[in-house]
C-alpha cells in the first residue's frame, strides 16, 4: 500500500519541503521555495540522501536525509560544513 508523507523546514530564509511516497519502492521529492529541485527512488526502507542547493548568492548546498521506514518516514536537513542537522517537521495535508 502506497502512502504519502510530507515534511517541512525553513532554513536560511528558504522553504524546504519533502514528500515521501512509501511502498515497495519509496519516492522522494524535494521542493525549495515551491520548486522541485531534487528527487530520488529507493527500495523498501533503505535510507536515501538528496543533494540540493538553496538559491542564495553563491548557492548553498544542503542534503536532505530520508529514512522511509520502518514505520513513519523521518527526514532531516544537513547544511554543511558544521551546521547541526535540522529535523524536518511532519505536515498533515
């Protein structure tokens, strides 16, 4: 059974949203300021990292770490080099 989960965090003045669709394969879509900037597919509950950039001058690279399961997916945003990872809050639509 496929199910969609949504996550969000604000970082450096930008909105980062993630949609995780779980099932036999999990699909991850990352939006920055409402625009799709990255996506990935993984089998079963394997963790996946999606590298994206925030539209700053110069662009800021960040990584979205997604663990699709078991259970409810978990996401966090890692902004190199030394920033602490931020847990992305679930959103209910």
